[in-house]
């Protein structure tokens, strides 16, 4: 079962698309979204929409990371082809997915699940995500819940 609001967030260390290890403690507001596979239609829509909202996320002080079971090379190619400016974390053994309780499909890919984290815990969890409009939904929820604000 996936982590839920109020649960402690595990510390995550994983390589990004450049092969650099990234460690996340989730003290500052962070979106961590799990998606099935690089460069597939729904995953591309979701990544492109997070990219489109990225400047606003950054203005609000929110970091954005995508996670899938794809490897570093696949993530690099996906970032290059989609023009992504945020990190995609490689989780080929599904260890991060397991730590967050994200379900694996029979095909071995993760279900589409997003976590909004801050202060070392889960603030909100989204299961069965529709990729179209999701990036904006998470941002609006963070603003409405007062987790973050935008500069005036």
C-alpha cells in the first residue's frame, strides 16, 4: 500500500539522467512522481506538463522529480527528446517504488503515483493519476493547502 498523508518520507538516493547520485530528504516541498516508462505517450504528456509548470513550481520553492524503473541512459534520452529540465531518477530494481509502496504492474512498470512531500513527510498522495492536467492539479493543491506560496 502506498504511503499516505502524514507518513514519514524515506530518504531517497538514486542516479539521475546524468548518472549523478541525487539524495532527497524531502525537508523542502518536493513533488516525486512515479511513471511507467520513458518516452511513452502518457508519460510524455505528464513530463511535458511538469516541464511547462516547472518555472511556477520553482517560484513556489517546490522541487520536481520523476521516477521510473528505466535506467540512466533511457532517462537521458527522454530528457533530451522532451527538453526536460528536472531530474528523472533511475529505479531499475524498484527500490524507491517499494519504499513508497508504489504498486508494480504485471509488466514490471510502476503505476502512475505522485507524492507531494515536505518537512520529511508525505503531505498528499495521488494514485491512479491521469497524466493530462496532473502537474497543474498538484501545484494548485500545494497552493490551496498553504504548503507553498507564490511571490507577489
